[in-house]
C-alpha cells in the first residue's frame, strides 16, 4: 500500500504518479503545482484526499489552475494509486455498519455547511440563492444558467397554474419562488437548514408569495398528496441506506397521475460515503448515488420516463461560484472566514470543477411517473 511507504521514498513515488498525469511540482506548466514544503509528499500518501486538501489549506503547495490539476489526476485514476492509511479506510467501515444519514444525523450537514452563514452564500450565489448546478446550454452568466435550470425543471414537471408542488430539499427557496411566480403553482418546500429556511421564508414574504410555504422539516416526515414532486440537489445527502425510503416518500406523496423530477449529482460507482476531504470539511455524511443505486431505489415504484445528464455544466457553475466568492471575499468577516477558510473554499469549488471535467462526477435529471400512468404530455429535454 502506498499509504505505508517510508518518507524517504514518498517524493519519488508522488512524482511518478504526477508524471503519469502530466503534472509537475515546480509550477511551470498549466495544472502544475508548486510544492513549498517537502513534507507534502508523505502527507499525501498517508492521508490521500484529506492530505491533499489539508496541505493546501496549510499553504504547503500552490496551484494557479487547481481545477486542471485535479482533472489531470482523476483522469489517471489517482484514487486507486493513493489509497491512504488504515485511518482513512475506517470511514468506509463506518458507512457500511452505520446509517450515516439517519434522522438523528441528518442535520449535521446543515450545521456544518448550509448554516455556515447566509452572508457567504449571498456573495457566492446568484440572486435567487440557488445552490445547485446551472444549465449552461444557452447561458452566458450564472444568473442565466440558474434560471435556465429552473425553467427546465418546470417544463419537465409540466407545471400548470393551481397545481400543488412538493419541493424536497428546497434550500433557500429559489425553485419554489420561481415556480410560484411564473407558473402560478402552490409550493411546499422542506429543508433541514435553519438558515436557509429563515432566508427563504423572509424572501417569500417580502415578495408577497402566499402560495409558497417553506418549512424546517425532514423529508421523511412529509405528508399529504401533490400533483408534482421535485427534489433539486438533496439526494446526495440521503445516503445509500435511505435511497429507497426517499423514493417511497415521493411515491407516497405524488398523485397517481403526477410527475416527479429529481436533480442529483451522480457517481460512476456505488458509494457508501463521499470523498474523505469533503466528508470532513464540506459535506458530512454525503454520498452521490450511482445509476445502479437509483435504479434499485425506484424498482417497482416508478417508471423512469427520462434521464438527462448535463454533468459538464457543473464545472462552469463551480467556477462562477468561486469567482463570485473571490470578488466578494473582502466584504465578509475576515475573522469568521479567515485565510485558511479561503483556501479550503477554493480547494472545494475548484476540485469539484476538476472532478466533473474528468467525468468523475455526473449531474442527472430523472423524470419519474407512477407505473401504469399514461405517458406525460410534457417535454423532458
């Protein structure tokens, strides 16, 4: 195992791996890094993604085009070459024996990430505070890409005035308010983020949207029946043990002739947990589903009417978020969001952009209907 190689050979081993990816450590070419502390090599081999991310946070290396660096490493399947120590593998064991996204643990990701501060997200996100992948097919700006994504979901769902819509994982309420304003539907959104719910409810009230209700509520406790159900960027936080339960909630809440649209980051393989660095610093307990896991989750519940993959659109979305954050960073509390946070956030957003560029991550829209329902009269693509 590379994670147990002695420190004397660490640099040569890392250089060999980086050479296979076309990455140098002197910072001369696009995607190269500049190593400033030789302890970086052993730390990377020992702690894999956490070692890579933490050493960047600590200033041990620099990279002008960090997203390209990550893309190059992933294209040579660096995860199999640098597996980390036994300590890192304990995360997999924990994910197998524990329901890491149980109701008792569900709020951990909200507290660690989504409730970190609305001031940060107001700087980073679009004016609707949409924190999911945009749709860049005909868009030139983040605002256009997010509106295009929301419009795409509304069309796939076939929204009509007066419909009752459930939004599972509504975030700041961007979709709920867009759909209510443009399509005249009544929307109930649920989120486990206290700060998102406060911001969204206050904004809906300010806009006079009486047809929008945003609740602080776990998706598993939602009752009632709805003409349409959407979920945009929540399934990544549901966890492999709960995929079936998630789909059963949609099935229970969706009228027999209804349509559900699920927007989720996707993985190329069945995952029990997320990337360890992201698990520790960004999204506790998160794991993107694979297509196989999604297929098992909907079996005998829904017909899959359409699957749409626009994963590459996550790259420009993450880069736009980073540019907004970088430009507005000076307006934020420098004690709350210190320089180490700045480096962590840069690594998070640009590493995510590199992952989708390498096709390591996908972005799927699934359109679901009850089995036996007549084919919906709406456009999916």
